[in-house]
C-alpha cells in the first residue's frame, strides 16, 4: 500500500506562530518551510515516512528553537503514533544543545542548525512498526515553538491522508440511443478506365481493356440491383479527359464519353434516363497534380509551378511539352492514361428492418443497418453478454466517425473489464458528457479517486443522473 505523493505542502512559521493556509492566494511566504516529495508506504513490518523539508526561506533568531513532530493517526483520531521529531535551532541554541549533551525535551530528535540566508534541505526519514489501522491514516505535523517538549495541540499541517478500501465494484454507465433514420440512404462508388479509339466517344465493349472495366461497373450495379432489400435511386457519372490535345476537343471527348457510359448502362439494365446525372471535366489537372506530387520525376517543382499557374490549359500543356520534353513523354505514358476515367456513384435506399430481421442482416451485410437498428439488436441481448458487446463494436466499426456509436462500444468494453480495448473507441467519442462520465469510471476503477470525482462532478453539473449515482458510490473516498 502506497500513499499518494502530495507535492508542496507549505509549513509557514511567522513570528512565534505556526502558519498554514489552505490556498495559495492566502499563503504567507515570509520565513517558511516548504515540504516536498512526501512518501508514506509500508515496507515489510514497518511504515516508512520520507519527505524533503526545504529551509531556504526560513529565517530564525540565534536563540530560537523549533521542533516539528510528524505523526500518523487513524481516521477516527483515536490512535496516533509519533514519529522522530525534527529540531531546528538557531546558532546560539545549537551551541547550547551540543553543550548540554543533546538533552532536552526531545532526546531522539534529528537536530539541524539553521544557517540563515543559505539554501538548506533536510531529507527526513523515519519509520515505525506497522499496525493494521495504518491502512487508513493521516500524516500530520505538530509544532513546539520553544523546543521544551510541549506539543501545542493537533492543529498543525495535514500532509497526507489515505483511506485504503476496495474500490466500488459497480458503476453507473450512460449509453446513448442513436436517432432513427427516416430514410437509409447509401451509395457505392467506383472508377472506370475505359478505352476509346482516338477522338471517338463510342464504347466498344470488346476493345482493349474494356471487358474488364465494364465488368467492374456491372458488378457494382448488380450487387445493389439484385438485393431485394435495396432500391436504386440514382446513378452519377463524371467523365474526365487528359490534358494532351486542345481543350476544346477534350471538352467534347469528356462529355461525350460520359454520356456514352450513361447510355450503355441505361440500355443494359433498362433504367429510366431520369435516374442519371452526368457531368464532365475536360482535363483532369487535379489528378495530374496529385500524380506529379507523388512521383520522383526530375523538375517536379517546375512542373507543379506550371500546373498551378494561371495559364490556360492549352498553354500549360504546351509549356511542359516544350520545356521538358523528356518528362512530357513520361507523362504521356505513365500519367495521362490514368486521367482518362469515368467516375460513377450508385445511390440507393435500404428498407427498414425489424429486430429479428436485423439479427440476420447483421451477420451477412451489416452495412445495410442503421445505427438505430444495430442498437436495437444489441439491446435484445443481456447487457453483460458477448452478443451485446460485439454488436456495439460492429456499430462503432461501421460508423467510425460517429461519437455516440464509439461511446456505446467503449461503455460495453469497460463494463466487461477490457479497459485497454475500450480506450480506442473512447478516443473517438470525443467530448460527449457521457464520454467524460466513462473516463471518470475508468479512473475510479484504476484507483485515481480524486480525478474520477472531478469528472463526475463536471458531468453531474450537466444534469447526469448517472454521474450523481457514481458520486454517491465515492462518498467514502477521500
């Protein structure tokens, strides 16, 4: 058992009075002793007390003697054990103490002469036999301002308090029920690199690599179209051309090839023309910029300066071709083909599911479920069950940017005892009040009582009943 370390407890000595104030704003810093690095712990059969008493700012009269006596006491103040006193003497009092054979009211004291205006630290170390009541103790310091052996009551400085008792085994968590989606709108997207004969906009399904590219598009659509739980609501097509050639001709090619892909898909599936949206970008300079930035070509910065300039598209392409012909040939073979592409996105809606239906869908295609539906599936299981926990983890993984989904997964994992796994999800829960509540629960479970209480109070102020209940659990902790 090891007590917390309380850094910077100030014992003020002002005139002939022992001075201690609770706040730094009220603290008198004239002639004081600073106490740091306090350690109280059981070592074998003994309780050991260590601390550093810094006397740098303490000014004593030559004939003055101050005795500080640390002591341990139980929380009911019925039992007390005095530790070895520390006697601080001025110059004359030190000489008198030595001449008197180190006798006086404190024959076992640690005697130290104070050298005014000089840095001086006393490293205090004392031990007493361990007793069972010391598992819950206060460490205080008493004073004797004359060095005559008289303690002036128990109103000295309280340095450390420790109440060693089992932490609460239960806690009050707060899950958040997601909002129900009115419409479960989803989309799936892809990119096709269709080959066209030079200057043509007609799609030839068997031309060069077109069988593969068209197959990828059809596979995307088929997955959505053939699912009885799904209805396609729209298809977006965006065509791009590469920068070589005139901008006017590339405008025609990009628009014509995008329209050709739309017509190919529409006729293949007998879709209504109304579900299509077709756009085009004559020359994909943004794609070229990304390619150059990621490449290792020479003159990279010069090429990017041209790409980012205010020149017209035709001027940019011609300048690169004239100034850097070797690099331009690399662009023609390695970069420009990838800039001739058609991006597509299929929009669809998924029908709502009952809890029983959702239990089956979550096993085969969980992306069709809304957060609300997944939460309802989780709540159909006992809260401490593996099914409950795993269902909430599925929700958090499917919706990684949703703070509430991540919070619920973190709650379930902490409650199951897997704090390490919970922290990954808790980080993504952000500053939700319920996330702060859970952080307090983790601190409570780890024994950081004071910081846990601070978080509970913060969330309690926002009206959380769970935070209030957790504060009640901790009423006995100090």
